[in-house]
C-alpha cells in the first residue's frame, strides 16, 4: 500500500466533507447566531455522534479491521464475508435496541446532560424534540462504520471517506429550504436532515461493499466464536472510547451552564480543530492500521515500526502549519467563516479565543491517532483504556476547578492538556516495549518542521493587522485577506521546510513519477 497515496485519498475526500461542513455552519451561524435554538440543535447533533464514536468508529473499527484482515489473508474473501455477516447479525439488533431505548427516555437524558436548558423557556423541550429526530442517525452511521471497515481493509477508501460529505449536503439543502426568520422551523429541518443523511450514507457504503465483491446477508443473531472474539477484543476499546465520550458529555454539561450560545461557540471552534485532525490524523490512522496489522501478522516488527515512523513524519509535516495558523489568525478565521448576520462580533471574539487554545493540543490529537494503531494491531486495547480513564478522572475535576477562573476557555484548556498527556503516555509505553522509537532521521525532520512552522507564524502575525483590519476591512474582504494569509503562510512553511530538510524530498519526487500499471490504486 502506498501510504502517501492512501492518506491523500482519504484526507482529500475528508476535506471535501469538511469544506461542506463549514458551508453548513456558515449558513447556520448567519441564520441562527449563538441562539438557544442553535444550542439545542448542536446538542441534538452531539448526542448521537457521541454514541457513534462509542459503539462504532473507534472501538469497533480498531477490533474489526485486524480480524477482517486476518480472515481475508488466511481464509480468503468468502471467509471474510462470512465473518462480516456474523458480526452484522449481532451488531444491527443491538444498535436498534439502544436507539429505541434512548428515543423513549430522551427527556431524562436531556435533563441529565443539559438540565440547565430548563431555565430558558422552551429550550429543554426543543432539545428533546430535536434529539429524538437525530438519535436514529446512530443506527445508520454505525452500520456505515462496519461497511467502512470492510472497504478500508480491502484498500477501497473512496466511498467510506466520501460518505460524510453526503450528510453535509443534505443539511445544507435543509438550511436552504427552511423558512426564513423562523429559528424553530430551521432547526427542525436540520434535525430531520441528520436522519436522512445517515440513511443516504448507509446506502452509498452498502452499494460500494457489494461492488467490492462482499455480499453481506441478514440472519438470526448468534454468538459465534468470531463474534465472541470481536466482542472480547473491542470491549476494552469501548471502555476507552466511553471514557472519552463521557468527557464529551461533561463538555455539554458544563457548556449548558455557561449561558446561551456557549455550546454553539464551542462546537464551531471544535469543528475547525477537527478539520486537520480528520484530514490528517484519522486518515493516517485508517491507512496504517491494515498495514501495521499485516506486518505484525508476518512477525515483521521492522516494517511495522517503519510504517509508524513514516506516518509520524507525514502527520507532523501537515499538522504543525495548521496548528500555528489556527492559533495565530484565529480571529480573522472565525470572523470570515461565522461572523455576520445573527453571529455577533462578541460571539466571534469568544469563539476565536476558544479556538486559539484548543488547537495547542492539535499535534497531540493527531499523534494519538497515529500511535494507537500500534496497540490495536497487536490486539492490545487495554493500554489505551487505562490511559483514557486516567485522563478522564483528572479532567473532570480540573474543569470544575478552572471554569470559575477561566470561564468558557477552561474546557479548551483541559482538553488540550489531556491530549498531550495521552500522546506522551502512549509514546512512552511503545518506546519501553520496543515497538516504536523515534529514529534519528525522524527527530531531525520534526525539529526542522517546527522551525518552519515558527517562521510561518511570525509572517502570519505580521500580516494579520494590515490585511484583516486595514486593506480588507469589509465583510467580503475578510475572505480575501484570509486567502492571502493562508497562501503566504503555506508558501513560507513549505518553502522553509524544503530548504532546511523538513520535507522528505524523495517522497515528493516519487509523487511525480508514474506508478507502474500493476500497482493497485486505493479506490
């Protein structure tokens, strides 16, 4: 597998989805502002996504992909297909049960997570209504995670990476069709669109799996040995994911007590933080897990470590400039994307402050995605569990202590510090076990990338004032100023990195060479 090519495929299509997501948020911000209706929708959107990450993408994929890859390598496509159908037979009714239970008891769930919404007339009731529409999204998007695991194991990345874009397209359509001047109607349109988007994503991936030659069948659920093996493997990872998702519930819990618009502003800042994390970190994690799993299956530790090192290098090359840019020019970015309409200057300034703090943990977020497959490929999901639980135990009281001192930015501060603690612990354990240590070339490469990022940061700092508040002070000019800063910053970073050896020049030259016709392309 060509790591750079696979990461580019996944990351590029993820970028399409994220750009559409920003278009969605830009429209929503201007129509709804940091209002109680927008808060209610963001909570309704957050809850099914929390459980999606808990039951599906993280824990499930980390266990399913290595087992599917092993079945594919040892028993062929038919054995892997049978394994997938057995998992589907148990996975689908379990998800359906969870969905039904939560929809029935949604008033209690919202009261537990955001009971403070009752202080605003109608806000609590609206949140319950919207979440009952959005929560069935969990069923469809979790099935998408199963189908995506199959496609990624077969190195067919396109459909799974493009699927999230469909959700954003449906949401944008809902925003454009919603009646103007009616916030309640608008968020109801959006909530229904979330459910429709999940159905469309499922349909796309189902067709892609069948085209890949895997024909899944619906059957009576049975706890076969294969199902038991997967459950035993993913249970600790689910606990680890649960620790993170509990922290996200506390995120909503604390934000509900920080006043109207708090959850909306936190969500918008986090969306920008998630952009490079999804494009770089998640893409690399998805791309390298099958490669590391195959290397471990061959007992080739050197190859596994090499894949890890190359992923580390590539992740930092792409993440460091994003981190510095999002921190230094957070103000112009937020103003251009969300400012205007119902989203006030004060809302923009608060969101920018949150973003600037949140992205200080971005390199750590990405590196956690890069390092975690090294544990999953060796069927060690317990270690990430212990680390996640320890960080959760410390982060919750930290939020209680810091919120009175720092206000809304306390949540971003604790999140960033926790990400760095997670990375350092994972890295130290891999090093002690001898599974991964940074080779000398990688240390030097990353150091040069840091220098290039610092140079870019200085240039952006100098450009920010004259461009965003001087030459292009109008609302339309904000996008032009932002475009100029991004272009200049990119040229400075990659130019300096190339000159001082922060870029793998051989890899860049390889991209220009024509690939042999026999090489398989990651679809």
